[in-house]
């Protein structure tokens, strides 16, 4: 039916409205999150054929990923050495691949949302709303393992303080579950499923959870430096010297040194700073000595085999290395090219050869405190960021070069992701970027202060150290595993009961009496 396809498309655009996007890059309609999945779920309930449901969800996914990540086309065309046409093709191939998860979601969700009822008029799948929500979370969790992770549905709740109470307990997954549950309940109510709205009673428990932290001034300071360098600059000796002069000026100006600072933070940059370069190390020592503060900066290290490493280098006042962290989660096409695409495109980074991945998170000593630093794309991995805090980090720093995004909404999408990480682990996050959005985020995910975008700028930013550990930090993705178990019960158990042996089961049913069939179906609904 044409209506089902229209409903599927409607969900794609509702999902897009939740996050920063073209035309309105810094604006979103997060309050639409509870109904974003409702049209697709209605289409699934109306369509009895799982293959058609899969296609409906697939279309939803293609539209969603194509427009949400449309910045991939511009980045590939400008920096990866491909034509505009090939860049559009890469974006389309990306969307076709990522949409599979939404297709699977629709195919399975329809199994528990079908409009059939038993002879007593009781909906056969009373557990449909939480089952659908659990399925959504389980599939969201698989995104990092299918090539690319970006915005989870729960990220739409970064400005909703009531739902954000879930973040330090369940991570972003709890918010995704809540939104998917609301969407499923609304669909069930429209389908006149009796009692479906009772599942929303569970959300009343949010009022029993601890509220998000109140705004508070930081008692420590970081000089945040934003150099605003072009990502495709061809570096010469003269240009490098000029850039170093600007970094020195920004880092040591009286305005940034007025109240003293714990640390100077430079972002991940396109400038060729190499850890083993003596001139670079002398430069860091000179700036540190002038500013009387250690420096945290992006730099390039090397493996024993000469492969480049995207690193965060922390140096002391006399230039000694306090710590070095090598990025573990690399960006597809940004720092390496997946094998099938190597023949048609190159990675965005201009460093010779694919980057090698680091091995583990690093927690560094900073005076009497301990900090953790993750780099750019690593912010999309909730369970990885929590490892820094579980390892003792009292504050988090993240270095990024979002210049690759140009002026697209991706930079605001990225900021929203980092905000959720702060809320999950209840840590201040100091975010240094090449050209924006450079900001300090408090433990409730609020942006406390930021630098103007696309300008050279520096400022002393307040932050604070914390030692408490959230439930999510202690126990990680426990909620995802619970959702996985619920999915196994709701979808696997239902399939085993209703069709355990394929055609042989059907044959045995056909030979049974009508009364036994009715009894079996009713019992199966209760057990499944």
C-alpha cells in the first residue's frame, strides 16, 4: 500500500529533524523524538510480509543516512581526491550499507506489531512496545561494528534534563530506549491496542532518579587555543614558522594567562607536528616555559615499523613527555581507506600511508590530578570514553579537527555527541578544535563556554575535577545486554513457539481440532 511507503518516508524526515542538518545547521526539534519512529512502526504493523517491511525500513534508512551525513560528499570531493560525481556515489553506497540496520529493525518490529488478535480479543504481543524499543537499542549498538557510528537516537535528548537522568545509569542507550518506547506506544494506541499506554508508566520512574548536576563554576582553568588552519594547506617552512608564532601568541597572551591555568590545549591540526622532531619539541618547551603551564596537543607519532599514529602529546614545563596517547578508533576514509574502496578514493588525511591504531586508553597525571584524552571520532564510542574515567580520569579532554566538515551541520552533530559523553560519565570535557566548535562542557552535558567559529581565538576556560563514578562507568553497556536478552525472548522465543519446525509444525496444526488450535495459540501468546 502506498500509505505504508509514505509513512516510512515520514519517519526518515522526522528522524532528520531531531539533529542539526543542512539549512538549519545549529537547530533541531528534539521534542519530535517520541514520535519519530511512530510512522514507520505503523507501516510495519499494517504490512504482514516481512520482506516488504524490510524494504520499507531500508528506504527509511537510506533517506535518513543520506541526508544526515550529506557532508561526506563535500569532504570526499574536496579532500579525498575524487570527482564530485564519485563523491556522491560514495555517499550513496555509504547510505545503502548503513540503511540495512533500519531494514532489519522494520522486518522484526512488524512481527510483534501485527494487528492480529486471538479469539478473546487480546493483542497477541502485549510486550510489543518494550520489545521494539529493545530491538532499536540492540541494532544501534551494532553501528560501530558495521563500518561507521554517528548519532544515536538518544542524542536527541541532550537538552531534555528529565530524560538525561538516564545517561549516567544506562548511557545514551537508555534515552534511545525511552524514545523508541514512546514511539511504539503511540503507534500501538493508534492501532487501538488496549493497555499499550501502560508501558509509559515505567517512564514515571525518571522522577525518582537523581537530577542532573546544577550549573557550577569550574575551579580549574585550561587555555583553549583554536588556530583556524585550513585543512588542505600545503605546508612550507615559512608557513610553519608563521603558524608557530601565532600559536605562541595565542597561548601566552596576557588575557589567557591572567588567572593562571592548569594546562594549555591545542587541537588535532593539519599542521605537520611530529613527536620525534627536535625543533617541534623545543618549540613546545619554549611556549610552556613562557606560559608556566604544560601543553596538550595533537601530533604525529610513529610505530616501530614507521606507520603514522594520530596522537595526543602531553608535555611538561621543561619539554619532557608526561604522556602520549595514540588514537585507537580510526575514521574510515579519514585515516584509512577500507579495502573495497582503495581503488577509487584516498583517505582525507594527507599523511603518507594509512594510520595505525593505538592499543589502549591512557590516563595522564596533571599535577595532583589525572586526565584522559580521546581524539575526534572516538567520541562516538560511549563504552570506550567511559574507560578513561574508569581508569581514574578526573576530567576529560578531546582534540578534534572538524575543519574537514567545512560549514556543514556535522560540526554541531559532533558537539552533541561529545555532550552526551560528558553526561554519561559526569565529567567536565574540554574540547579543542581547529576551527570550532571549541568549548567546555559540564557534567550535565551543557556547553558552559565556547570560542567563536572560523576564527583564530584563545581563552581561559573553566573546568573542574571530579572523582565520583557513575553507574554507567562502573558497569558499562549492561543496559544493551538487557535489551539483547529481551530481544531474544521477544523475537526468538516467539518464533520458536509459533513455528519451531517449519512445515512439519504447520502439518501438525492442520490435523488438530479447532479447539486445540485456539488453546495452543492463546497459550503461545502468553508464553511468548
